[in-house]
């Protein structure tokens, strides 16, 4: 992190995430990643900036340089935060205690993400912008037996299957139509052999929600259904629940977002647009939450505008434009970097800029 103190004024925190993903890059670019790292089991894993966090780091460094060379145009304190481990959802929380002890207090926090949209565009949104993500590992217990003697068993395979089917009703029967909620069972494991009834089954699922209330009620509904199905099966032991890979909701503060959107409209003109709600998740909001301050999070485009327009005209955006986390995700260097640097400076100056000055 870097702290730039420049006289009396508000404190603005800008955050860029730095981490990469275990994806083997296939962009064919001259600067494509050739790096590999090793996981805890000693397996070699490819490393790629498949989410575009290298763009975020570059833009924040550029914004820091611009602010440093233009000190006469602003007053206050600028905090530049380079955050590790966004993809695992624990990087922001992992550094908030240190941040608070070094920085003390901040007035507002901001971050951005490069998206599969035309480069040069910026998008803001008031209210929920990214979903909360929760993963749950559920272990249900049965009683193992010979496959030919089911009367001696409590079959966890049938129990797990019933749970998976019944979980489909959380969205379809318990959620208000129009409220976006996703419940996906991504993994179900039980047993080793066709004629052995195992004694437990493990279900892993992922939940996406856009309000804290819906998040709580959805997770509660899942637990209720699991417990009830275990009872229906006469399961000998209570189910075990383990939460992991959790990201909070990113919900942009209306006043902060309006101030940034107005500054963007002033500077970028019609390149500043409304941002649609995104289904991805982020841990950035853990930082402002720890400071108890409002925040906003915006998107910048990273796709060559001509390529994007061609795909749009052919009705093939989803098929032809590589999205974040794909092995082909390759934000064009310009105008992406200039735009992402300018957004940070313009947004910071909306708090720190000396009045009557608009140019940066
Ligand atoms: Zn990502
Ligand atoms: Zn990302």
C-alpha cells in the first residue's frame, strides 16, 4: 500500500486487486504468461491474469503517479491499496487490521474491474452491483450395508439425491419472482463400489444472492431442507455444514456513486454509462465495511471496440468475446489502461480536487 499525504482534506482509499488464476493462457500475445506455480500438494499449476487484475494494478500505479505529479491540484490523503487473494475471497479481510492500524480512518473507498465490454467505456451503478457468494459443504450420514441388504442400511445416496431435488424449490417456490438467486449443487460424492451402501455423502453447493435478507433466508432454507430430509431418512447423525469461499454483497452507496458518476459524466461524456448488475462476486467491500465508510465499485471496458461491435452486430457477443477467467481473456492495452487510470484520478479528485478545477 501507499499513502500520499498532501495537506488537509478528506482521505480517499483506492484499491486494486493483484492476484492471478490457475489458468493456462491461450491468448498468443507476446506478453502472455508462461509462469507456473506449485500448489500445496506439489502439483504444477499454470498462472494467468485471466481476471484482468494486472490491468487494475497498472491503472492504480498510473493514478498514483498522476496524483504525485499534480500535487498542486488537490489536498487531502490518498491511500493506494494493492490487495492480494481476491479470487479466494479472503485477501481483503486478511489485510484490514493492518490497513486500519496504518491508515487510521478513511472517508470513502473505491475500486474498479475490467469487464468484457468495449474499452473506453466506464459504468457505474447505485445499489447492489455484485452478488454475494457462499459455498457450503454438507455431509449427511447414513448406515453402511451390503448392497443386497438395503433393509439394514440408511442409504446416504438416496438421501443426498432427495436433498438435491428438494433444494431446487428454494428458488422456484420460496423466492419472490424477479429476485435474483442462484442455488447450484456443483458436487455430490458418495460411495466407492456398486454393491456397497456407503455411510455418508458429501454435497457441495454455491449460492448467489443480491440482498443480505435473501442471503440469510436462502442459506436458512438450505439447512432446513437438509435437516428435514435427514430426519425423513432416519439418518443416525446430524448433518454437518461447512461454509467456504464466501464473498459479501457489493452494494454501492447512492451518494458516493452519484458523486463519482457526475464526475465521470463531466470527464468522459457519453463514454460514461450505467453498469448492469453483475453475477460475479468480490471481496473489496470488506475493506470499507471494516472502516465503516461508504464505497462504490465501477466497471471499465477492456475489449477492442471494433471487435465488440462486430460481435454485437452478428449477435455473437456471448460466443465470441472472451470473458474474465477464460484462457483467452485479453483486455486491449489501450484505451483500457488510460481509461482505468483516468477513472481513478477523476473519482479521487471528486473528493480531493481543489474547487473550480476540472481538468486533470
Ligand atoms: Zn476473478
Ligand atoms: Zn477479478
